[in-house]
């Protein structure tokens, strides 16, 4: 990575923020034909994680999430197409696996049923995760894309630099933004966006808890293939203090268990309180259901036990913009006469919507600044970038 003390290069676009939204947007712009640089306080999975930096805490199952966003269906479709390309290449840390969405109360088919591949109701599936005491379950299964997030983001950064992108680690203030190089700025700073640019819309923060289970046996289905799930028990059946969704996502290096969604104000210091029953895991208080309910589901469906695993509790902040109104901020404004494109406020859907959001941000840049595409030369290991560039430049995602 290039260091902040280096002289800023001449660039077309400065991308603020280096999380999954920032690196996806910077890559998209480079492949479209812009020269770019990323300015970020932290590099995911290289620098020490902090709860306010959301990306390292993403579960990274690329499935539709509850977030408000203009043209969300199109953004999801674009992201699915890019992740399909990455999965087929085998070089970017993306794979496809069976994912279950299970409820103990019936639900109608989701709006994304026609976008994801292999969608089936549980009644058509056969075996699936089920709490032993549940009378019946409902929901669906589909083939979800899953990011091995440490590997995926490392590959994204390596690809970005291999095609000429620059990365500068530095903290930014509002005045700093005025002095950055570039004909345009793209703001992908997540929760930090509120400190850099005025925003008339409200923000909230969802605190999400996870437990990392190291050293447990592989999470596989009857066919020996990895799977993941989101499971929501009937609150009347599990009792006070234990209701709420849980999930399990296997990674190469660990098993990620969740979750929680505790809404707090971005202006207040969270005091660590966890509603309902909780337990301390490695000194971090987490909802008890993350371990208790996941243990039941994993053991009955896949014979996986957490007893011998090394468990680590953690939590991260997911910044959500205007959840009851406009939602994700994807718009162009001006700072001292220079275009600023905002691409932030994705909550827990950052990975899922990253490439669709990048396409929209690029479209907003292109309305005021023409790209200058050149022939792309990439190392053989990143040959997939040439195919992605072809799709971007031919207007497939417009």
C-alpha cells in the first residue's frame, strides 16, 4: 500500500473511504477509465479493526438485506452479476453455496426470489435447519454468493493497485476534503460521512454482535458442501430474552455466528447493554441465543458442536441512513464547485449492494466528467478484471 506521506498523484476522482463500498467503487471507476486514489483511515483486515469501521464485521453472505435504497432491485442484480463472474473465475475469494432463510411463522416469497439462483421453498427442499422443538418451519433456500471477506478484500486491493490505483492511509477532516486532488470526489466513508459533509437526513447505527468459532469441525450438508443460514424462531415459542434472528456463515478461517441488531444513536456512546439474556464470550457481552440457538441448529442439521471450539465475541457498528425515508445516499452535490458523489449509509447490506452502488456512483460521475478508457493490462491472476471491464465499458450495468 502507498503511504500518506507520498505526494498525491494527478487523478480524476478521489474516493473517500476504503471499506467494501470504497474499494468496489474505486475499482469500478478505474475499470471504466478514470484515474483514482483511495483515501482511507484504515485498510480492512490489515489494520486493527474498530467497531466504527463496519467492513471487517460483515458476515459477507451476499444475500438481500433489509435496507432502503432507490433502484435497489437493479443494484442487487448488478452485484449478483459481478459476484457470479468472480465466483466463476475462482480467483477473487467468492464462492456459491446453499443458503437457507428459515422462519417458524409463514412468510410470502421475497421480492428477490427471481433475482437469485436456485430459489426454492423449504417444502421442496427436504432436510434443512430446524430447531428441535419447533412444530413447523417455513422459508426458502437459494444458491447465495459468499465472500471469504479477508481474502476477497485483499484481492480487491491487489487488483486495484495492479491497474494503477493509489491508496493513501490518512484521516480526513472537512477541510482536508477541499484540498484533495481530483476533478470529483466520491464519498464512501460510511459512518464518518456525517463528519465530512452536511446531510439533511437522519442516521442511526445498528450494533451487530458476532461470535467467531475457531477450531470446530467443517460445516457441511449431507452432500459434503458448505451451507449457511438465517433462522428466526417464533418469539412466543422461545420465551422472553431469547427471541431474534441468528445466523451461521462458515469461512475458511472460522465459523461466523450472529447476530443482533441493537439500534443506537450515532451521536451517543453505546454503553454495551444487550437486551434480553446475554453471556460473556471472551470478555464481550453477546446475546445468549447466538450460541445457544446456533448450537441446536448446527448439531441437529450437520452434527457440528461448538463445545470444542475457541469462541471469541465481538461487535461492530452498521451505519444506516434514513431507514424510513430515502435510505442509502446515492446522489451528487457540490463542494466549492467540485462534484461530490455520495455512496454511503448501506447498513448491513454493504457487501450485497457494493457493485450495484458502485455502478450508480460511476454513472453520477460520468454525467459531469468523461472517462478516458485505455487498454487494460493486468497480471494473469486477475484476468477476470478484463471481462469485468468489458461489461462495464459496453454499458451492461447502465
